[in-house]
């Protein structure tokens, strides 16, 4: 079975007639939009017609831009040194930068209208895009002048965007020196990191040591990248009038501080339960003190759980069908039609992600599959993102852009389906292995994500004063890990380079890309519990929930399922489900 994806539904190649035509069309469209804004936004006459025209323009633009940009970025994700793809990305980014002045002009124009709701009510297209329009108008107060925004957009291409590309390149091409079965090898970083799941403790330790040693080669360049990106974020956040990058992130996430604080309160209360889990795992692995970082993913239970890619497909498709045929059919299509790139190879970035390609009603999923049950769960997770996109296929394109926190809902829900199915069928050592694997993943999303939130918060505070050295980044990372994990980990064997490994820190447009994972896990846990109560009646409401995530604030979306995310007790109830799993694990072990 083919483990590489097929991008031809987007374009056959960079030299294809279709790719060149769409690039030329997009370029002409940007010029047309710029001219239209320059002529039509000088006054407030006929506002309903102008709003409708802008919506039509942006729909057409996004339809082309999503296809072109994703073809380039998806190529680069598996071919880090593809110079053609890199050049095309840069050309597109320059074009997007040109459009920025039109977007700013429209935002300022619409922000000055005093009777916006009345204007929207006069046009059907505008009514369908009312959330999109109101969100643009609401963010007007954070805009600088049109000229300043134009200059900033251009400078980002050689600022934060360039730093981000550099970091992606050096980590994607980093080869790790490691001895495997007595033979010295140079292996891609994702392959070595996957050894953390190996059944042999010596292999896990050797991989950890080799990984940390490899990071020394790129720590100074990574520190320069992170300083450049975070420095830019702080500067722009202050100039635009945000109290902090966190406030900007929350506004862009359509989430309020009250919801975040309620969730973080419940998370901090749950840390002792996770501490018990890690200490029990340390005991099972023969450690008297805390658990070494390299043992966090060590298999427990003695069960040999490995899957071929075909077995992984069959397991996922079958168990997705227990929820709904629509979900199962989506997954089957993704596997069969080449929507997934699962093969590990040099030049391919680590981790996993899903890109939803709404204009062609498809998605593309990247993972690094090595056959572990964790890899199966990762595939289910990313297919959940893809299913979320499928539920948005009938929505207007401008109504499909959902924020980070709600983005993890469908993915974790699908992951839960697969993990619970595996646990239900297993017995004895396998049950313990699956249960432990599930808790381990949840600990990453709750405890490690909390450490990353603390780390990023600390970075922004320190970066206000000056750039940080690689040593300071390492110290802050270990401090954050100690605060989150407590005495559960061996403080002499932490992971000081997690800031190099995780690409999310290098996204200038998506700061604090950590707490949304915790939000997604806990919200999905609550939804899954509701599904077990309601059965088939739940499925239609769930699909509808996913379909409106691009046109509502998060608190309003969750209310559709009867959830108040301002109430700390909701978060406690979801975390209670995990604590019960931990109790069961300790009992079985």
C-alpha cells in the first residue's frame, strides 16, 4: 500500500499549465482587488454592494491561494530542500503581502460604518457572512495605518517568516549520529525521536542522548530564530494596542481569558494525579526516584503491539464505523486515494499534521509511521482533523476558518474512538499497554502542554528586555518542566531542547500554540462522554457542531452541546475521567 500522498488533484507539477494559469489569475486578481479598494472605499456610498463585492473577491482569492500555497507547502513538508517549491512559496507570500493593503483598507472602511447590522441585513450574501464581517470590523481598533501595515506585511517576509523557514530547514535536514545494533548511522531526527517508544531501554536512552547531542549543532541558530520571531511578535503586539501576545492569541482564537483561566485552574489541580502516574511508571521500569525524560514513552505492560500500515488502516476504518459510516467512509477514502504521506524518510519534517483543502473538498495528512500503536492513534488524530474539514465542505469558504482551540476537538474525539476500541478488545498485558499509552498521550496534552505554556509565557517576559542565549532557553525549558511535572521526573534527565524540537514556537502568526491542545482534549473528552450517553442521536449534533466552527465564537459553539467553558467544573469533570484512568492503571499495574 502506497505510503506517500498524491498532490496531483491540486496540480500535476510546478511546471504544469494549470499551476502557471492559477498563479497568473491570482496575480491579476490581487491587482484588481487593490484597484477596486482604491476607487470604491473612498466613501460609504452603497455599502451593502461594496461588502458583497469584497466577499466575492476574497472568496475567489482564497479559492486560488489555498490550492497554490498548499501545493508548495505540502511539497516542502516532505522535501525540505525542494528549491522550486521554496521559491514559489516566496513568490506567493510576496503576493499575499500586496493584498494586505487592500485588507487593511477594507477593515478600516467597514470599521467606520455606524449601522453595520442594518447594512448586512439588506444583502443575502452578507447575511451568510455576518460573523466574518463583524469579526473584521471588531478588530479594526488593533490596526495601524494602512502604510504601516503594508510595510509590516512586507518586512515579515524577511523577518519572522524567514526565521521560521530557516528553523524548519535545519530541523528537517538534521541527521543524528547514533549507534544502532553496533553500527554507526546517520538517521533523520523523526526516526531517532520515534525510538523513544522502543521496547529496549538501552535504545531509548541512546536515542535520547544522541538527540540532545545533535541539537547542539543547531542550538545557536535555533536561538537566533526564536529570538527574531518572538521579538517581532512583541513589537507588533505592543504597537497594535494588545496588552500582551496572549491577549492577541485569545482574541484571534475567539476565546476569552475567563475560559482560559478556568481551564488552567482545573489543570493545575490535576497535576498531582499525573504525578502519581509518572511515579508508578518509574517504579514499573525500575527507577526509585523520578522518571528520566527518555522513559516517558517507554512501553509498559509487556504486550508487543505493532501494526503494518494496512493493519492500521483496517483498524481505524473499522472502528470509525462504530461511530458513523460517514466518518469511516472519509477515512477509507483518505487511505485509498493517496491523501496520506506516512513514510519516514530524509528531508521530511517530523511530527504529523493535516491540511484541509476545502476548495477541492479533500485533505492531506502527513505522519511518520513506524508501526507502533501510538502511530495508529496519531493517524486517527489527523484523520479527525480531516473529517472536521469534510464537515465544512458545504459551508461558504470564508466561513470555514476555525480557531486553534476548537481545531483539536474532532482530532482528539477520533483518537479517543480508536483508543477505546483497542482497550475494549484487549485483555491482560495488552489492556495495560493500551491504557498506559492513552494516559501517556493525555499527560503530554495536559502536563507537557502546560510546561510549554509556562515556557512561552516566560520567553515573552524575558524577551521584552533582551535576546536570550541558547543556555537561557534551555534553563527556562527545564524550569517549566519542573513546575509542570513536579517531582515525577528526574531533574537531572529532563529535555532542555524541547524548544528546538517543537515547531509551534516558531509560528509568528500562532503564538501559544499549546493550550488549544488541552482545550481540545478536555472538550472532546466531555463530548465523548455525552456520546456514550446519547448514542446515535448525538452524531447529527456533533457533525453540525463541526460545521459551524468557522462562524461562531468558541463559547457559543460549546453551548450548542450544553457546555459552559467559563465554568471550572466542566474542566474538572473532563479531567476526572483521566484521573479515573490513572487509578485503573495503578490498580492493574
